[in-house]
């Protein structure tokens, strides 16, 4: 999470500045989906895991497809929402 703290903040700044961010992994499902859901929390766009998963699945069928990935996403959303590095508009 230490690495995500810095990288997630930077990606959030880029997204809020109107830039695009590409998330990719070899398989295209699982890891990339998890990062996409992390960004939804990091940017403050979506605050709960169920809404995150639904949003990611709307653009990528089969996303976050295992029980383990769903559980990780739920725990992650909860921990990220409690941390102080969530992007705030106007702060960079």
C-alpha cells in the first residue's frame, strides 16, 4: 500500500486534470480490474465496493470474477476510504 499511496495519488491528479490512464495486465482480468476499482476509490468517484465492482463490470465483462477478488476489493475499498490520501479536488 505504500507504493499505491504515492502512485494512486499521482494517477488521481492526472485523471482529475482530464488526462487518460491505461490500466493493463497480461490477462486483462483480475489485476487490472482491481487497480481500476482502487482508482475509483482513490479519486473519490465511488466510495463503496459494490458500486465499484458494478462500474468496472459495466465496461469489462467478467471483471473481478472470483470470490477472492471480490473480497479483496471490499477490504481494499474499506481501507482506502479510511486513509488520508484520497484525492480531494483542488488539492494536488
